């Protein structure tokens, strides 16, 4: 992180001839010698600024850090919410895929059942037609037999009269 300031006011003490001041955040990988040198230089440059200007820079820096920090939390919260939504959607998708597979399997079973029912219907229809024809033939034969028996039965009654 790098921050630079320039004092442009002529009213405050020590503001004439000042150069921009740059502060750099220390990284964990910097060596101790580099860090002490890098801290001494900005300290020397900052020591020439007046207290009011330093407070102003410090408050500005703090405000920017707070703004970045709050943005970071907002982004982190949004990211967490998106991750949670993604997990929920993946879970719902898995459930829907399982239901789709189950419905497909049920559809196949019902299709096979329908084929068997149609085949049974055709077989029964064929046997019904055959049986019906036999029954009609038998019924006709029985009717003729009954008529012949009635005719035979009436002849003895006619002879007795």
C-alpha cells in the first residue's frame, strides 16, 4: 500500500518547499534492515509537516481504511451469500435430477405394463371371439336338441289323447 501527500498551503508552518511524502506498508517478507531504513525516511519527511496537516492526513487515511474495510466485509458477505445460494441450487439440482431419473424409470415401467396389458387384451379378445363362436354354436345345437326333444315329447302326448 502506498500513500502520498503534498502540502500546498502557504499559511501553515513548514509548508514551503515540502515534497510529497510517501508511506509504504511493510510486508512480512521484508528484512529488518530494509524495514528500519524504509521507516526512517518517511519519518524524517513527515517530521517537517505540521501537526494539523498530519492529523488531516491521518484521518483521511483512517477513513479510507475504514471504507475499504467495510467494502471488504460487504464483498465477503456477498460472496458468502453467493456460495450459500450456489450450494442450495446444487442441492436442489441434485434432487431434481434424482426425481427426473425416478420419473423416467416409472415411465419405463408403466410403458412395459401398458404393452403387457395390450398383449393380454389381444389374447383375451382372440379367445373371447373363439369362445363366443363356440358358445353360439353350442347354443344353436342345444336349441335344436331342445326343439327335437320337445317335438318328441309332444308326440307321445298326442298319441295319448
